[in-house]
């Protein structure tokens, strides 16, 4: 093997070299075609190689690619902030641009702490979260993440922010069923707040649908309304981490909109630049900004490439593309059809335990026994095998964790570009079937 100087996720693994992408497809240097059933990592929301975006990229490059945010602003950044404020519900009007989802959640955490400081309350510094969650890989974001394997090497350096169970109905921590469960998993938040003391808690952060850690675990109707009420009762900010679920992925700009719940701060990433640019954002509401505007007038965060004009122009073009082609409108219909097809596969493939998710963010949890829900043993590497089999066949799926600890379980996410057409959707369904059939064969 030719020596590579690039640190890849698994150092002794050979990765195909992608030559180009077109729509929902990727083509490697050997000429192999892949259907991108995961939008990479739930990112390429409008597909690959879209001419309008490439044009916007070029136009911006001709003007200016970089200005430093402490010295200048740019039309691209101003317009993107205006567009995001207009597209988001409620008073989510203030955009802080960064370059990755991790930076966005980290910024949201800092904004929340600063909000209380500017109000003269210096004790509210903790940010509570849930076990089985992922908010990013930087230390602050990882402190908030309930993701055992990603935390493991750094545990002594991390805060213990994950405190409550997720709304994981398939494996309810209370062995109950919604709605007769009275949403005990949401009410746990109140118990924990009382134990710690609300005077120490700045915010609660949650993914509306748990992605990387849980395989698209979506809450039952009513869950987030209770979370919002508890946050309000104890004067705790609610941060929605919509890095994966936002930007149209579930058919709305925010997944929170499905439940009529408004966060105080929201983070967007992944689909915001749709893979064309590294860009993410923490958006604060008027309420959060008010004491800062009346106080220090500056949020203590930022990166050299924050609000980079090139990234902002690309993201603006992505959002305009979504609007112009009315892409979000069709997401729920496509997602419902795909979900129903996956549900039907349960009869043919006994290792499909649960099918879940919303819009075009769907998860499949694999089990050794459909009736007892017994997970496969860790050493069977089911998720990894599924991803590899799919790739061999020419399909990209996204590996995710599952199980009540996010470790002892297997799941994948199916999240094709939102632009996928009917014929491509059929092809995707067939490729998933082919992958599952290959997995069945490999078990015999
Ligand atoms: N938040 C959520 C919900 C995510 O799914 C991710 C990434 O998977 C992140 C934050 C971190 O984003 P990034 O990998 O861009 O740093």
C-alpha cells in the first residue's frame, strides 16, 4: 500500500477515493457508483455537485473569501443571518457563526452561561443533558454528550453534564408505554434540577431526535412540551441541538417545530452548508441577547474563520435552493413512504428490531431477537458489518449507537439527500434490501 500522510478514522483501513458526486450519487476513482443513503453524515441535504451552489461559490470567491470578524463584516454573513432569522420560528434572531457543530453547541453553552452572568447571576454554570446523546467532540461539547465510547478516553477532563434518560420508547427505561407512562423520562429533569439546585443550572440541551448516539430516537408527542415547561418553571434555558435535525432534515427548518416548542438557543450545522462549506451556527433568541446587549455587548467566543464570507455565501445559496425548489415540503411524504417500506422489511428480516425517526432522518435498530429485543453481542460488530456490506453493494448508510447506554446496541441511520426523487428512492429501498439479504446470508 502506498504510504499516506493523512490520518483517517481507522488507520489500517483502505478508503475509496471519491472522484466526484452528482445528485444522490458518489463516484470513486475506480468508477464505482454509490447511492449516498446517509448524505455523508446527514449533511449533503441537497445532494452533490449542485450547479447553483458552485456558481454562488465562484461569485463570492471573485469578491472576497476572508475577512476577520473583529475587523469587518460582510454582505454574505449579514444576508445569511437575516435569512436564518426569517426562516426560524419565534424570536430566534441572533446568529453566531462557527465552523462545525461542536463549535456551535460549545458556543451555545457559553452563551447560556454568559446570559445568567449578565443578569448578575454567577452560580448558574451547569448545562444538563441526557445519556444517549451527542453534541460534539470538543471538550465542552463532549462534556454535554451522553456518549460513552466518545467520552471514555477523556473522562477525567469532562463535566458530568448528562443526567437523565432519553425518551427511548423502544427500550423504555421505566418499562412503560407512551402516553400512559406520563413521560417519566421528561419529568426526571425536574427531579435532577431539584437535587442539584436550579441556582447552579444555566441550561438543558437536547437533540430533538437523537442521532449519532441513538440511531434517530424520536420522542413521543408531548415529551418536549414537558421539558419546556420544566425549564421555564426553574428558569433554565432550553438549548435545542439541531445540528443534525435542523435545516430541513425532518421537513421543517427545526425539528422542534413538529411539537410547537421553541428553544431559547438553537444550533444548526451539517445541512446548513450541506457539505459545500464548513459552517454551523448558534442562534440566540431576543430574550437571551437582551441582557448581553444591555451589558457587556460581546459574546465571549469566536473563531478566526467565524462568519467566513465564503462559507456564508454558500450556506445562503443552500437555503435559497431549499426555498426555491420547495424541497422541505416533500420531505415528510418521502420520509413516511421510506419508513413504511422499512417497517415492512421487519417481516423478511428478523434482525430488524425498531424503525424510527422523522422526515428523512430514519433509524433502524438491529436485534438478535425481534420478540425479546435482545441486542447482538458486541463482538458480532453488526453495525460495522452492515455499513461495510452496504458499501460493497454501493450504498452509504450512517453507523449509529443504540441501547440504553448507547453502546450495547446496533443501529444505522438512513438519511438520503432531501432532493432524492421517486426513482432514486426505489433504488435506495432495493439497495437496503440487498444489504439486509447479504447480512442474512452472512449469518448462516
Ligand atoms: N450535534 C449533533 C446533534 C451532531 O449530530 C453532531 C455531529 O454528529 C454534532 C453536534 C457535532 O458536529 P460536528 O461533527 O460538525 O462538530
